[in-house]
């Protein structure tokens, strides 16, 4: 019988001419983290969040303005000439780490990342030569749409406007355009839209392009979400309503880029959440005594927490890799985003599940914030593409094809 | 302090004076050591220039570009990673001058006489005795085990019990042992893979001069911590390409043998591919932390992650090969000079990787270390700390 094939040299799909990934946090980023953490500790502690999640309006009053407008966090991805901070995905990722750590209800991922990145793709596309269809448009139409996009970006970057891409939260970056919703054929009614209740504006993908529809012209029907800190709603916009921002080709690419940035930075939210879960579990098991010993001194429990720490070491590297690859526009950014999602969504869920288990009965109570983390982690596992979808993307990108 | 540009100049000067093409390999390596470019963070005169450790990469890159020979770090890994830092930290000036140059150049291979049949994870329980004779030399009797490279080693780092009346951690002393002493007997230890990469070492009346003691009498446990810490830090130095380790072998088999594919294996292979890529990124992040002068505790994480991954990936690869996975290359006993984790066939990789979670500290012991030293969890109660070694139950 034939012996196994002699393996060939390892492949590296990354372009060797690209800059090495920077996987560390810079001092500026740590300063930003400290500022966001201080704000959230002051204004959005777990008890404050717990006090609002059942009201249908979980967003803490004034917090969005403080973070998005006063601190400028909403404009991190937006260049200064378009009214933003001219920072990058690396800094936005740090904000998300802190929002994940505190399980804060804020439309940051949806508005400041996904919607903003989608519009940025359109803005950059209109400055370049453009695709076939933009060339075929009348020049003044293109100019008007471009001014519209620039205006929207400035509004989003300033935090004055919250915009949400009207797709189900579960939509993966590689999803078809416009995303079809099972059971809702060819409708302008989209269920499962995250933070729709906070939106001033919807970006609506339609067959003929991407539209900007003011919330006043849409119907928003709240749903009951698993994660009470990220409200979901069904959004219905009248067919053809709103302003068309671009044709189908440019819109498809822009939506994909918005979702890719969202998936990549969601990994940082998952990282922050998992870090909190482990820290809180370690703190609790050091103090809690059973059998006349701190429960954290039992080897069976120590190994579980140490294993979780190992997973976090990986999650930190994976989330940083995705953020850095998005910031520098590396060729393997889609691969690193998929790797980060496949890994970090699993790690966050495990961290939250361990947090509940190792807190014992206390972890099952409504008063303890462990359930906020568990619900967010489980919801995040489905958000912006499940781990399986991201693994399918990896298989295609690195040439590990499934069985024929 | 020596900067990057100065190191570049010194490296080019070395290359000018000793062109790699026309220079004997050993002569070149000796010249590199004497120029202080062996390990730049070591002291002047001992192979270094007291430069920041991170700048070694500047020298290495220049030398690699010029095609200069290297000192085969895999072959002398124990000497480089464990003996050298311990000799540097605890040896006399004479000992440092005697041992470091031939160690680095590779003229003298080192091994490590730590573990014993009755003292593996509980290393401080060791029973090998060292007794001082009238001349002031030490006479060593005992047995060591799992000793890689003992059959090719010239020197060994050795810990032995010098005070059985003291508690187990306090009665140990650290020595450099001459492997050519007539009292040293090395026997191959045939392993699960069929080959004998490890050895048993029997020590009978081995004479060690007091000058070859590292650190104070009875302070060997603390000296050994230098060795063990360096063992864990030595990982993460090199940049690994994507699919650079065990996963590359499995991925290649997957790509080249479509007839072997199943949906179950596909899903599991992708899980492991993601884990391997994340482990690679974690190693890269650790390396960047070291270069930035901010070493983290992630070194022990890397060893744990790679042990689990190597075992899972090689196990999957055997399964993927199906009928061929039922076969094994050859069982003939060999005594390799190098440890080769990814070499030979999938069956070998599967069996050899079982050692990854045992050698250099078991995964269970490392998890305890992470839990206690990184996370700050309380230690388990112990009843062996203040009892004389001779009174412990065995």
C-alpha cells in the first residue's frame, strides 16, 4: 500500500511584502481604553444596566452622547477630512473591548462600525474611478450621491446620528445581496435588526442599490431578544422610499465591507466580555469558601480557569490580528477576520458559561451580571455570521475544500 | 549601550574578516562568539555586548542574509536554553569562561540530569545523593531518567540531594557533571515510538570538583528555577509562517488526497486549523511583547497550546489516512541526535506528540502554575514543605 505523501513546504497565503501584523496595544490605545473604562464604570455599571434592560429602552440616558460625541468615539474610523477622528479599526476595537467587558447597551458596533464602514466604502469608491454602473450614471447624480454619503458620514462621526444597516444581526460578511430573509419573500420588512430602536436612519440594501431611509419613514416593531442589552426589531420601509446612495455593484461591496469590519471588531467585544468573565470568576472563587477552603484552591477548578486564560491569550491575539488587518487593509484581512470570529465567539461563550457555573447558584440569579454576559456572548456567537459560516469562508480562502 | 546600527557595523566587520564562503564553520562560530555577536545580551567577553536582547534579531538577519553558518540551535538546545543562562547567573568567572564558548559554538553538547524515576513532576523529591569527600570533591550516586541527548552530551546540569535532613526544597545542590566520568553510564530508553531519543543515566561514585558547583550548597532548588524559567521563556523566539507546524502536514495531506475527505474530518480539520492559526498569532504576539521589553506570562500558554494541538492534529491525520493510518513506518530502534516532532510519518507524529504534554513540565503542572502565578488563585494545601526529606513517605 502507498505510504502517505511527503508533505510539501508550508504555505503562507499572506503577501510576504505586507507589513508584519502589530498585535500589541499602543500607549495611545491604552489611554483610550482607560478613558472609556472610566466613563463606563461611572455611568454604566452592571446595576445601572440591570435596572433598564426590561424597559424596552436599555440605552443609558446621555451615555451615547458622552462616548460617541464628547469623546469622539463614533468617528474613530472616519478620516478627519470627512469629519471624523482619523483613527482606525485598532482604536475602535479597544472601545469595543470595553463595551464588551461592561456588556454596555450602545449602538456602537451597529452605527459606528458597520454602518460607518459601509458608508466609508461608498465614499472611497466614489472618489476612485468607480465601477461600470457608476460610470454609466449621470455625473451630477454621482456627485449628489457622493455629497449625500459625505454628509451622512459626518453626521455619524459626530455621534449626532445613529444609523443602522437594515439586515438581520446574524448576517455574515459573505451573505448574498440584498440578504434574503427566510419566510419573508421579497419584502421590505427585515426582522432581527440590532439597535433599530435607537436608529435615526436605516441603510437599506435593495436589489437596485443601497438606500438611506430616515427612521421617521420606517416602521420599527421591537422583538424580544435573548440579549436584552442589544435590542432587536423588525424594520419595515416602504418600497423605493429614501435616497439611493449607490447602485447594486458598489452597494454590494460596501455592505460586505461593513459586515466584515463588524465581524472583525465583534471579536474585540467578545474578548472584553470573556476577560471580564474570567476576572470576575477568579475574584469570586478566591473569596468564596466551601469545605473550609477557598473554592479557587481546588485543582479541578484551577485547571478550568487556567484553561480559560489560555483561550483568552489566543482570543487577544486573534482579535488584535483582525483589527490590525482591517486597519492596514491587508490582503488576508478577510481570513484573519474569519479566524477571529471562529475563535473568539467560541471563547466568549465558554467564558460566560464557566462564569455562571463557577459562581454556583449565585450565577443563576437575575441580580448577578453573569447572565448579561452569557446572553450577550450567546447572541454574539450568531451575530455577523456563526463560527461555522466563518469556517466555511476559511476553507475557501486557504484551499481546504470539503469532500466532493 | 549598543544600538542597532552599531551591531550592524560589527556584524559586517565580522563578515568581512571571516567570509562565510571561505571559513571553516567552527572557526566562523568561534569568531562570532569572540566578537560578542553570539547572544548580544550576554556580557562582553562571554559572547555578548550587554546589548538589549531584542537586538539579536538585527544580527541574525544580517548573518542569515550573508549565508553565514548557524550553530544548529536544535542540536544544542538544552545547552543554549537552559545550561547557559544558569551558568551565567550562578557560575564563577572561571566556570563561565570555561563553558559558554564551546557550548554556544556547539563543540560541546549539554544534557540535563534533573528528573528521576521517583521524581518527575515532583522534581524536588529527587533522591540522587552528592556527598563531599575529604578532598572537597563531591561524590554522586543515583539514577536519572528522560535524559535527551545524554548519549551525545559532554556536560550535564545536575541537581542532587546534599542534605537529607533538610526539607526537600532546601537540601538540594546544583552541579555541572562531566558525562565522560567513568561513573556515568548512559542506557538508551526505548520509547512509545520505537526509537530511543531519551536515556536512563546511572551515576555511581561520579566525582565532581567543588569548582563545578553552581550556587551555594543547599541552594540548588533556587538555581534550578533559573533553568526552568529559561526553559519556558526560550519558546516564541522565531517567527512561524501560517501553517508552519503540525497543521501544515495535515493540511497538505488534505489537499493532496481528496479521496480521503469526509465531512466529519473537514469540520474537525477546520477547527484545528483555526486553533493552530490562533496559536501562531499568540506566539507572534508574545514575541512582539518580548521585543518591546514587555514579557508576559504567555510562554507557558504556548507550550500548553502546542501540546494539545500537536496531539489533536496528528491524531486527526492518522484517522484521515484511514487504511494507511493503520500502518507504521518502521519500528527499528534508533538513537536520534535530534528531537524531530514533525518528521517521519503521521503515526510517528501521533505517538511522539504524546510526550509534548509531559516533557518540560506536564500540562497539569503548568496549568497549576498558570492558576497560581498568573491568576493568583490560592495554592492547594501541602504537607511536604516543612518535613525533612528523609522523613517523607516514599
